[in-house]
């Protein structure tokens, strides 16, 4: 079985739902976005404050990735 087939098989068994880690990243991203918007800040502004890029903040907010802690 190829690597692609293995991944597709795992997705079938997972019911197409995000993993627990992915769900946590998505929730964390929602919280980050809420606080950022409440403070009337752009992603770039938050990135400057935290020493990273606005693209990184966008990735956190979308749940694609998370900050290294």
C-alpha cells in the first residue's frame, strides 16, 4: 500500500474529522482571532508584538499550525 493510500485509509477510519490536536489548534485560533479583533489589531500588529510574522498569526487563527510553546 502506498503512503497516499495509507493516509486516505486513516482518514476513512477517523470519520473525516480533525484529530484532537487539530481541534485544539482550531479552538485556540478562534480565541486568538477574537482577542485580536477585540483589540482592533491586525495580524501584522500581533506578529510584531510577539516577534513573528502576520502570516504566522494567520496560520494560528486558521488552525493550520500553532505557536511553538
